[in-house]
């Protein structure tokens, strides 16, 4: 008889079903949050007619490369940092991953301004249905200059506009309708103050830890 094996299989199936149920509950919760962003300066506030629908707290790094300036100097790629982060939300008091953030080519561009970058745009991809939004910077404020962006010496807080959206492979639409993204409450992430000044430094790379709150907006119904 192999009752223990059958019992183990049943338990495994129950655990898998429970985990799957929790995942779907988490994505439903994440997609239906009642999100109220903080008051922000006009320059980084989405236009009227857009409503926040999702908030994710990001933890990750900003990546920089040391590139030459002419023939005698070098500088970090401050205006072209490479983000790599995971966004979380609270679900029954636990952090649940909901989105990954990275650079990638915009494969579904909108014919709008700002136009997609020729190489890659900031990308957010749902961890549940793989839908995506690509966005480009519209405006920024310096960290430490507003209560929504309180940490001096950190990367700027931003308003970004969607330049492309994509549904997931099975039709998921969590981020497919996102119109704007706000990056607020940044902490850390600035390029190093040293290590990239002269031609001999060219090629150096740095990954600087950061955290931030990302608010996602869509057109009001």
C-alpha cells in the first residue's frame, strides 16, 4: 500500500491550491486598492481626469556607468540611470510582490509626446498577469524640497507619462491602462560622488540602493 505517498500528494495539491488562491486574492486586492496619493507640486501632478489605482513600494538599485566627457574627463550616467527594483504591497500585513521595474525597449509605443526612447524606457511589469507600462519623464522635483519627496540627498521625485502599454499573454490588464506614474518618497539612489572623473575611470559601474513609492494612474471612467 502507498497511502503515505497519496497523502503527501493530496497535501501538496492543497498547499498549491492555497498558494494559488492567495496569489489571485493578492492580485485582486492590488488591482482594486483605494489609493490616495499625497498632495504634490503641480509639475509632478498628473492632469485632471486621471485617478490613482495602484501603489507599490519599491526596493532596488539605480545603476550607473562611467562614460567619457570629451578626452579629459568622465561622468556617471546621471540622466540615464538603470533602475532594477521590486514593488510590494501589504496583504494581510505581509509584503507581497506586485510589480518589477526595469529598462526595456517599448514594443507597443503610443504615437504621443514624449516619444519612446530609441533604446529603452522605464518599464513596470505586473508580477501577476505580465501586463506592462512604459513611461517617460515629464517633470521632476529635487528630493528634500516637498513633503511628498522629503529625503534630501536622494534621487528626484518624478512624474512620468505612459508611452506604451501592453496586455499580458493571457489578456491581463492591470497595467495595460496606466496613463501616468509618480515616483515619490525617494530614499537613496544618487550616483556616487567619486569613482568617475577621469578617462581612467571610464567603464566603472555602480549599483546604488534606493527605495520609493510608485503611484499608478489611469483615465477616470
